[in-house]
């Protein structure tokens, strides 16, 4: 069963084709015009000043050879750029977009339309800007990306409302409504179609009114209002009959048949399908004959009239071959949706057409339709193979585009996830710190509380000694009070530093480089990481050795970032020595041995000054006596997400983050030296 | 009566000396200090059965307070000294572990010295 939106899409496409044919008399797309213009162009029989309009018309009318048309568009762009003719430059990009679209190159087509929009904006040409949006929307609509298509249609409609160009607006509204039908947003579609209809009525543009009525009818049919549907489609059919436009009538009739079939009114459905068939046969519309006969076949089958069903199935098969060829044309037309007719031409056409008599119009229309049909037949015959390969290529192209979009989406998802993971790695290391922080804060608080209580006692005693007149005792007490005050102050600052460090650690961005006493920084993080681990694992134990070179002084670094590196490296070091320790004690089954005979987990952090002309940098070495890193994974350890820890215990981002912080953040180096069974050394080199 | 205080925080010494200055002055109590579990064991080795009460922090670099506790309670001749644990982590896990290993009491930081004084007096 054909879906109604699909029918409507075809109608919409045909509407555009019809529009082009109808406006032929002035300067609509016409291969004959292109052929004669190309003679002028090739013989260089033109004035220099007319080259730009000539190229524009040539490109516009060249519908047979899209590659050639694309060349014209590129030439138009180059020449108008040289002569700084912005109007033609814009037209050039717009035409390039339409030609690329016809060639199935949707991405570059989008790029061209975007450029044309930019130029239109600069030139404050609202009509051209709106047409650009519309064209982009058409591409997305054909590619079934309806949310993006909807966005651009809204842009187009919004922009065109501001321009004085009601016909462009009506066309955008019609196509936007058509796109909405596909995603079954009927209320907005109805608004668009109604507005388009009102515009066409105001401009007295019969076919436009006919299509709008038909579209409105389809919306009613979809929303279950069959009475209104029939009324509107009935009017549409009579208007389109006046205009000898039978193709869409056939489709409307089929969509009616669909609606009745859905309602279970098979007899009515058959009636509409039969009407469609007879009309299609009358005007030799092969695709419509095939559609209607297929529809009738399935309807009769439902009615258990197998004889009739078979009869229409045979008819369907008979027309299927020619249908395949028509589909080729259809595909090309599909890529041709949009507004090739510039609005100015549209305006002139309407004015001109109003002046013509009805009779002239009819004759002209029939002649042109016949001419167009002739061209199509010739095209089918001469380009059959070419077109079939074009179908395949278009399908492949489309598939490639879909795959590309999928890959791009996956990539952006991955990038997003990676960013989240980096943030969560930072938070995880904050979690590792929290326990250490709790411990580190309780200790200074212990001193602050107790020394301040002591001072209160001491002050009372001092008051007592004053009364006793014992100056020596008073002096001793005051000295104690002073000492205690200093201790309170010192531990208060310690707590402050811890909280600040914690806040800085949780910050996602790097912060500012500042002169930092890196020995003090490392000492602080050493304590935090050690106590953090101790808090989580009671059995954890390691000897820490420090060898700080005091001559390093202050280095300009990102303190919290560098702290994060040290934290990562130390956490890893503690982890490996602990692993080795657990392994050893498993084998020996010994209790605690304090004499140091067996394995003693040891982590060393050492700093050295590297003297140089510009003040000198520093080398920081973190050594553990764990099991070392096997050679086969040594080149992987700085890769993101690489971890040897059990699932859930490591993010695999610690070392890669550290590597980035040292190399990218500080212009330094992070190297590793390891020996199996003996341990590992991480060497950080920071420039001065 | 000698009390051995084990903590890696250096200022603990000043704190205890001041907090217990009256008791020290009256020679009710005597304090010695060790800054690690290892140091505490060494002291106890050298001054056997001198310290009758040990106050130990749990989180220290190297040997932890719990290991020290275990060592004292398993290796020392009866009666082993009274061991009270002091920690910044007042969590159940630490508490249960300390009790399992035979701790005589469990205190959390910040230390309430009035409370501690009373406890010391009853324990001794």
C-alpha cells in the first residue's frame, strides 16, 4: 500500500516541474534556450558585459547535462569574483548548489547554498536568503532528516515573510507542509497549506490553489475528516482538470483509496482506485496505471475476487518495466526539488500569464507539456543504461551519506563520552583524595581545638599568677600561650590549604600558572594520596622516602594539574607495591615482620634541580619497587583507557592525563624506566 | 606510670605535655613519644614493660596503628600493656578491627582530653 505522504511528495515534485513548464514562455528552465545560449557562449559571440548574465542563464537552463551546468556555475563564480559582481557570485553559488544536488553531491551542495545565503545576507536580499534556506531544507527532506529540514523550512518561511516575495513564501510553505506530512505533524502542515493557498488565491494562481487544496484534503484524510477531505480533493481535481494536470489527480485518487481501505470500506476504495486507473490510462500515465492497477489487485484480493485481482496484477506487471524507467526520471526530479525558478522570473511569469487569454494559455501549456514529454522519452531511450547506473550510483551515494552521517554521529558521541570520562576520572581521583582529606583535616582540627582550649586554661592560670605577683611563672605561661597561638595559626593554615587544594582539584579547567614551591606541593599530595589509600584499604602499607632538592625553589607551573600528575603517579606506585606485597605474603604466609627481612614496599619521590641558562628546571623521579612493567604493554601505558587494574578500579586515564599535563601543559617530558621484578621509575622533566 | 604516645604528628607531643602538665608536674603520669609504629616497637623493646599504657594513632606511614596493636597484643608477655587507639577515622571498620585485635579503647580526633583523662585514670 502506498502511503499518503509519499503520494504527496510526488505531487509536490510534480508541482515544481509543472511550475517550470507553465512559466516556460518567459525564461524558465529550457534545454533549447541552453542549447542556443551555449552556441553564443562557445563562439564567444557576446559582449564582455553580458558574459555574467549569459553564464547564469546558460547554467540555469542546462538541465540535460548537469556536469556541464556545474562547469558553467563554477565559471560564473570565478568570473563574478574577478569582477566583484556580488549579485552574480551569489547566483553562481545558488546554481552550483542546485546542480550539485542534481548530481547527488549533497554535501558540497549544502556548502554552496550556505555560501549563497551568506552572500544574500551581505546583500540584504531576503528572497535569495530564504530560497537558500528552502533549498537546504529540500535536501534534508529528501535525505529523510526531517528535524533539520523542518528547522531550515522555518528559517526560509521566517525570512521570506520579511521579503515582499509571496510566491517564494508560498512555495516554501507548500514544501515545508509536505515535509511535515512525512512526520505526521498535521496541524502545522495544515496551517502551512492554508497560508500557501491564501497566497495563491491572492495572486490568482490556479495550479497553486489546486495543489494547496489537494494537500489540505490529504491532511483531512489523514486526520479522519473524510467529508472535508473529499470536498477539498474534489475541488483540487476540478481545478487541476482545468489545467490538464492529470498526474497528481491520479495520485490524489489513490490516496483516497488508501484512506477508505484503512477504514475497511473496500468497495469505496476500489471505486477511487478505478477512477485513478481510467484517468491514467486516458492520458498514458504509465506510473499511475501501474500504481492504480497494483492497488486494485490488492483490493480485489481483500474482497476475495481473485479473478479481478489477477487481471489487475497482470496489468501492473505489464507497466512495471516502463515504470522502472519513469522512476529514473523521478529520482532525478526528486533531486530537483527546490526553487530553480528565480522569484523575479516567477513574478514576471504570473504577470505575463495574466495577460494571456485562457485559450493561449491552454495551447501553450499543452504544447510545452508535449515538448517536455518528448524530451523525457528521448532521454529515456538514449540514456537508459546511463540512468540505470545513475540510480545505482545515487543509491550508493545515499548509502555512503547515511554511513558517513552514522560515523560522524558515533564520533561526536565518542568525543562527548571521552570528555565525560576525563571529567569522571578527575572526580574519581577527587574521591581517592576525599578520605585523605578527611584525615588531613581532622589532624589540624585536633590541634586547633585542643591548643585553643589549652590557651584558655593557661590564660586563667596567668591571671592567677598576676594576682600572686609571680612574674617568672607568668613569663613561662605567656611563652607557652604564644607557642600555642602559633601552632593554632599554623594548623589553621594547613586546613585552609587542604580545602583549597581540594577545590582546585575538582575544577575541570587548568587554572593559571603560578610560581610554586614544588617540593611543598609534592609533599602535600604525597600525604593526601597515602592517607587516601590507607583510609580505603586498612591493610595497605608502604615505606615512603623523600629526597627533595631545596635548591629548586619556585617553578612556574599549574599547581593543581601538577598535583594531579603526582597523585596519579603515586597512586599507581602505591598500588603496585601493595600488589607485590600481597603476592609475597600469600606465598610466605608470614605475619607482620618488622625486622625488614622480607619485601618492604617502598615508594620514593625525589626532586633535582636541572641547571640551565634561563634559571633551570627540575627533574622529579617517582620510584617504586614493584614488579615492573612488562615490555609488551610498556608502549601502551600512556594511551587513554589503558589499565591493568581490575574492571571498575581504574579509569585508564590517569597516565594519559598526566602525560598531557606534563607535555602539553608544561612543555616538559614524562618518561618511564622499568625493570621486571625490580620496579619502575617515572621521570618528569619540567623546563625552567 | 608511663604512657607511650604514638603519632606521626609532631605537635602531638606538645599537646600532651601541656594537656597533662598538672599530672606530669604531680608525677602522676609520665609521657614518652614515638612518631611511628616502628619507633614505638623499638622503644618497647629497649624499655620492656616500662610503658603500661599505649595511645596510638591508626593512620601512620609505614606500620599502621592497627599493626602495632596486633603486634603488641600477640607478641608481648602477659599482661600486655593497655592500648588505646586514636584516629581521625571514626568508622565502624576501623573500630571493629581495633576491637578484634584487642584494643582497650577507641577514641576519635579531635581528642576530648577531659574524657581521655578520665579514661586513663580508670584504666590505670
